[in-house]
C-alpha cells in the first residue's frame, strides 16, 4: 500500500479525522468571502470534510478523496451539519478525475499535493485545469520548499503538539532531502485510551518551490492572481518555511 494511503487508513484515519476536523476555520472564511466565485466547487482531497461541510452552507460543492474511511467520516459530518442539497461526497483519484471537462467554477486544493511522483503530480495539475471552467478559480495551499536547504540529519520535530488530539501522544522525527525535495518521516502515534501504538516510517510529501509551482500553473493555463503565506494569508515571504496559498484563474 502506498504511503499516502497507509497514513489515512485504519487507526490512522481516526487520528487524522480529529486533527483535520479541529483545524482553523480562517481559511474557509477567506475562501468563501473573498476568493471563490459563485457556482460549483470541487474540494480536492477533502479528507473528513471540514472545508466541504463549511462551504456547502453557501454554495454547491463536491468533495473528493482517495480514502474510503475519510469519505465516510465526511458524510457523517455533512449529515450532522444538516446540509444535504448543496453537497456530494465521493471517492476518487485526483490523477484521473471522474468529471467532464470544464465542470467546476472553483477548485480548492488544500494540503493534498505532492503525494505522488513528479510525473503524476503533473497529471494532477492537468486534471485540475481540465475540469475547471474558463475564468474558474483555483486555490492551492501547501507547505513549500524554501530556497535554503534543510538539514539532512534526523531532527526531532515534536513530542505531540497543540494540534495533537488530546487522547493521542505523538513522537515525530523528520529529515529533508534537498535532492529529492521530499520529507522523510519516522513517527510513533500512541492512543492513550487503548494504549495502542502505531509506528510509521516513510518517504512522504514532495515539497515544491515557488518557481516550480509557477511553471505548473503556467503550463496548464492557470494565471496566478496572488501568492500568500500562512493561514492568515499574509504577504508572501519566500525565505520562511510555511504554508503557501496560490490563487489563480484559468485563462
């Protein structure tokens, strides 16, 4: 099983549900109020449906994810919110989207890129451009590769953190390979209630630098309207290791 499926299945799916459903709503408010145009939204890599559920209060949205367990949780979230008519949740692969061309007015793509090989990541971008209508809005958000190389040695990233669900304890080490631009992770996740421990070691996300992302947008006819740093959508600082949000429009 590929790493990107392993870490979102079984006990790990429960762990991620708690993290992702507890994340800040700031980006959602920014998306709905300032960035998205009227019309149908694709929440690509929707996970347990936090963004999908929120956006469905205001406009129609389809949430798509590869994990059947996270889609199941997203359906529960949608049911609990009472929003039915504006939302559809489905399992699918972003490398081959199950939609007609020019189907969506908006695509949001939050923390769900860089999972595959470089060639497959290019397919993801081409599929996004294919299903987006002309003048449609694409919002990309992920961590990015800063110009300076990060250390190759294993570094203790954290012993749990403010984002860790209260019934879990996490020990996580990461190292970064500047040649492949991928993060290597060793992680122990303990459920404090069941005392069950999950040990993971895998080569994870590919981090893209700003120039690479600009080129991917350009190759697929996506004109960048703005680049921002952090959840707060601050002025972009290319030297800071942080989340990057890119807002673009299909030509």
